[in-house]
C-alpha cells in the first residue's frame, strides 16, 4: 500500500525527494517480506504450500510492474532492478493446482456426499488458475453428482373423497427451486437414473366441502326527515312575519321507515393432512407436520323494502349487490390448491435442516 501511494505521488511530481525515499524503503521492505515467506514455505516441504507461494510471487511481480513505470532517474536512485518471476510463478501455480487435483481425487475416492462436496471446492480452486486442466470438468461433474442430495416430492390422497381430475396436475406445478441450495435438489417428478435420498410426501387426510349456506337477517331502519314546512300563525290564525316582513316558516318532520333483509351466502372447502419427510436410505420417517388450507366463498347483499330515505349512508353503500351462483365442490377444492401449495412450501423451507 505504501509503495502504491508513493508511485502515485511520484507520477505527478517525479522530483519529490521525500516520496522517493518512502518508495525505496517500502519497496524493499515489502519484497523482503515476500521472499522471506517464500523461503520459509519451501523449507517446510508441505504439499499445500504452493498456493501461498504463488500469491507471494504474484505480489512481487505486481509490485515490480507498478514501480517500473516510473521515470528512469527515479528507478536508478532507488536501485531498481528487474527480476523475472515468471518461471517461479508458473511453477508455483502448477504445483498448487496439482495439489488441489490430487486432494480432490482422494476426497472423491471416499465415495460419500460430504467428501465429494469438499472435492468440488478443491477442483474449483483450480478453475481460478486454469480454464482447461486435465479432465477437470469431468471430475467436477462427478463431485456434483456424488455430492448432491436429491429429494422427490409426492402427493397422496388418503381421504375418502375424490379430488378433481386436474387437482394433482395443478398442484404438482409447485415450485420448490427457492428451497434448493448448492447441494440440495428437489423434483416433483421422478427423473430417470436419479437415486433419491429423501422423499417428502403430502399426505391428504381430509378433503371436506361444506354445504351451501344462506343466512338471512331482517331489521328496520327509521329516522325523522324534513318533509316541507308550514307557516307560523298568530292567535288570530294569521301568518306571522319576521322583522324583515317575510313569512315565518316552520320545518315539518315525518318519520320514515325501511325494512331490510341481509342475505349472506357462504361455502368453504378444507384440505388437511401431513407433510412427511422420509429418509430413503434408513427408511425412517424423520418428521410429520400437520397442514391445513381452505378456500372460502362469501357473498352478501341487501334487499330494501320501504322508504330509502330512512337508510343511513353506510347502509346505502351496501345496496346494489345481488346473489351469486355458488361454486361447485370441485371448484372450491381447486381454489384451495394455491393456499395448499404455499403451506407445503413453508413447511419444506422451515424443515430444510432435515435434508443434508
């Protein structure tokens, strides 16, 4: 960082003696740190050292490339000499990747998911250095295939009721991709050639549709309203006048009433059951979660019979609606489909820790 700052300042003002001194000290110090670390790592003889050695050589070369762009008089004053790091860089990079490859193969040979996932990480480290390295892509695909946990999702009707013909088709459009991780994959339709590690079963126990219900409620609304006026008379039966000589009028009020009938239409479908997680390797039921989804049809309307002037503003707003045809039982069940999908997905997300 000190070297980079000094170079930046010297590019703008090459005769800055203070920054030339800072550059000289920072450049030498940083290079010594890198070379000392490389020497130490080589002495250890450990196979995993090569990535760090590569990074140190990379820093040496990058720092040198930065400084060598300065004017010649500055380079001469700090005793700058170009060192070719290419051979050492190439050697360290190749040996680092050879180590990652060998470790990846060793992990793959253990033939278990978690080792395969570690092998994948080692192989991907090589990708940072080489796009094409031996049969790397084939080994990555092996690691993915072995390390991936596959889950199959089914629906089962254990109730005594019939489901609409399209219910399962529509339900199995459920999207579980948002529950997937790098190593967990969900299918709602079996894929040939895949051995599934877990099964998630939606086991429907109850499919119930209520009867069509109509409820009525009757009441009367009344109020006094102004209905014209009369003249105010004196004791002799003559129309009285105000101070301006105008006839004095008195508002006349009457009581009006209106009979109201409120009709409420209701119908409901309820689907309930369990979301069951099974381990296909151990043949064990790991978890069973209750689940319920419902759909509701509701329609209300008012019938008014009488003087509408008696109605409140709120009641008037409710006028104008009328009866609606009741949905069929199958329609009610299909309406609940979307809610059931959401409920199932919530359970799967909340229980994702069961899938390893």
